[in-house]
């Protein structure tokens, strides 16, 4: 019984973290200027507007609608999400895009794999796609980072096309590291986006192999 209670408490904590992240990001998006919405994000090929449109796709598309979009994309998930993000970024105002997150802060959506932790990662990392690219000094709360960093696994790295062979990621602002090899140092949230397959702006990482994960 005690273990079951612990799991239930952990799930409640993650749900609360997801809701808080969505509300905080919605407030931040409301403050962006027009040039910020049209700027490139860390998500290669997407502007900030397209990233934010994608973030609420799981709330707005029913399962049948999602399956129809997947059929149109000939079963390619990445092609489908790209097409929908570009379409929805044009179809909705920036005020609507931010409101989708705020109004669905407690929505139970989770990605096809990964459950609640993956849902938190979806929100946090896409938020960092925006704030890091725009040079905004938003710090993701440590408890949310810890959940996601502790969940990094080889399967997830492979899904995002990340090769950490011979690399050890070392956070400078919290007690966390991952991997074996040449150390690459950086802020925990910057290392998180590396683990999700993003390239960071130059100067955000230190270490002999850091240039593997910066620049375009």
C-alpha cells in the first residue's frame, strides 16, 4: 500500500508540474513581440509560432483527427506534426496559441509513449526551444528538470537522434551527470535540450567536445 501511495503522489506531483509549466509558458508567450513569434526556434525548421502551435496539438486534435492527419502524411509522424504545426500556426492568432496552453493546463494528454514524464518533457523542452533561441532568461524550476534528467535513457536518445558516445554531460548548476567520456559542461536545462536532440547557440557549453552540440 505504501508503494502504491508513493506512485500516486509522484504522479500527482508531475501533473502539478505540467500544469504549472503550461501556465507559466502561456504568460511568457503573451509577452512576446511580433518579431519574437516569427524568429527561428531551436526546433530546426520551425519558428517560435510553429513551436507554440505544435505544443497544443494534442489538446485540440481528437484521436480520429490525428489518425486522419497521420494517413495524409503516409504514416510518417514527423511529417504529420510538421504539417499540422505549420497549418495551425497560420490558422490561429498568437493570443489563441498562448490561450490553448493556459486553458488546457490540466489536460490529461500524454505522448504515444512515455506517459506523464514525456508530457512534462514535451512542454519543458519546447518551452526551451523558444526561450533559449530568443535569449530569454527563463529558468525551469529544478524539480521539473530533475524529473526529466533522471529519466534520460538510451532509447530516448536514439529516438531524438542523439549520439553521446564518449561524452559525459555534466550540469554546472545541480548535482547531475550522464554518460562516460569527455565532459561537456553546461546549465542543466541546456544539457536537457541536448539530450532531446537540439543544438545550442555557441558559448552555452564548455568542454573539448562541446562544439558537437552547438551551432547549426
